[in-house]
C-alpha cells in the first residue's frame, strides 16, 4: 500500500474508535459535548498513529492497543484546550473552527480538559492487555504528560516569554512541551506489544529527534505558513523563544533535516519500519 493509503487507514481507525467515546445521555451532557467537540475536531492524529505503528513493528495486536492510542490523543486534546485559553495563548481558532472556550465558555473548557486527562488513564486501564503492561503504560504517560514532561515544558515556555532564552533552554522547552508526549506515544506502542527494553530505548531516541524536528517545523509554519491551511492564526509566536527567532528560517531547515535523519537512524532496532521513516520525512516538510 502507498503511504497515503496506510495513513488514511490509520486515521479512520483512530477516528472510528474515538467516536465511540463519551456518548452517554447523562445530566452532564454539556461536558461530554465539550470533550467530543475538541476530541473529534480532526487533525493529523500523529500521536495515536505512532502508538499503533510502534505496536505493529514490535509484533503486537494493534486492536488491543487502541485504548492506549486513544489515551494519548485525549491527553494531547486536553493540552490544546488549555493552551487556547485566555490565560495561556488566548487563541480563537483551532483546526479551522472556534476554540473550545469560545463555544462552551472558559469554565467548561477547563473542565473538558480536566475530564479528558482523567479519562485517558481510564482508557489505559481498560485495555485488554496484561496487567504489567497497563501499569507500565500508566507510569509512562503520567511521567511524560505531567510535571516532569509536557506540563513542565508549558511552565518553562510561559516563564520564558519575558526572557531571552539560550539554545539549551529553548531545546529543553521543546523536549518537554512537545517531545515528551511524542515519546509517550511511541513507547506506549512498544509497551502494548510487550516489546524489549532495547525497542523502548530506540522508540525514545526516535521520538526525541522527531519531536524536535516537529516543533521546529511548527515554529517555521508560524512564520511562513498559511493560516487557512493550518486552521489557526499564524504569527502568534513572534515574541516567543523559538529556534526561528534564535537562528532564522534557513538554519531551522537544516536542523529539521539533521533531526529527521537521527530519527530514521533510531529505527534500525525495528523491522519493517518503512512507514515510520516516510512519516518522519513527511512531517519535516508539512504545510499544516
């Protein structure tokens, strides 16, 4: 199959599974509506696809990994809802439509994010996998999503807005804010499959390089991108600490090439990794 066909199949699998969630007719239905509004807003679904593909290349059952894949997308979605709030980035649009707080109000948006984060761990727990793998997954996601991972990176990002950060400090923000959750996505797939420590380490190396390339490309698109294609405003990071601001666009392109190659080299620990290699290259030149 062609890369685009495999990607489309993965996206449909993820979408179909996510559509089955939070459908109960309950008194707090407005909360469920707010959760589904952002969870089903589209997007590339890169993180859950990474979970499913790493499960596959480690010889696992992708069907049984779907609750892990959904969990990573729930955490990612909650982070976007909170990022868009007036107290954070104060964005009006996400993925081409109004942000959650613009539709449901700030309080409900906060609660929708809280509920998605909590539900993510429930999703891990209900996977039909051995208990030791579920325990590993819970420990991994809580570390990568929490104070030593994504949330910690968000704090560093906010704290650095009034400062001029060094190269090392900007790298640390990216590694935590973006890379930690991508690492969790990759490693959750390995865990779901019962993969080896060598495979877990290789998935982490792949994710660290991919995450840096991904965030650097994101920073470039904030300067060069088309807001229509991206579904959100551009130019929002003009005064933020980014590699574009530090190095300029040309150097960022070279950094992306270097990190993408490092990601591909890390895939030597896996057989049949062609899809992951091509995904890395596609993300390096994406326009949205």
